[in-house]
C-alpha cells in the first residue's frame, strides 16, 4: 500500500507537534495527538508503560522538573501497515534543564480516526551505544 502525500504530511506534522506541546506544557494539545487509549511504553528510558491520557498527564506532572526542556524529532520514516494504520519511526533528542542531552528512537503506530491521524502506541528507546553495538560484533 502506498501512503499519499497528504497523509504523509499530516502524520509527520502530528509527530512533530508532540515536542512543541510537551515543551510548552500544553497537555491538552499534546494529548490530542494520541488516541484516548494510547499505550506509551517508556521502559526503554527507565520509566513505566502507561495507558491513556490521564495517566500520561499524571506521569508528566510526577516527573515535573525532570522533564526535558526541549524535544527535537527528526528522520521520520513512515511505513504503511494497512489503509488506516502506519508504522512511524523517528529519532529524538531531548535536552534537560541542566544541559544534559539524550538520544532516542520513537517507534509509533499511527491510526486514522474520525478526528484524523492519531498515535495509538508509542515506544521510546534510549540510544546509548554507537552503531547499536554492531562495532563490537565479529
């Protein structure tokens, strides 16, 4: 299946908006990017898996000042799964208030809803080893 340009733009914008809304503390706008029953797997960055808008909002508030001050997303690659479902893979960089930075990979499932494209599942994986360790293999 081929994804048309309008859908590619809409999904890319959806993923790009997350960092802006998160950094602005605009929880309502940020959560509107996700389905209400979204699964957010944060185990790859040392946190838990949370389900649903209210749990995401609560976790963000619990983390408080340890949240990043800046999120940057790039290298978005979209692969259709079906007519109304897309796998999206992107790179993320987060900058903390003290200047530390970290790199991650976002693995998303994005679905078409009546309200437009929404993220139904997001897995965030910290990137800590160059070349995913391939340089250590024979």
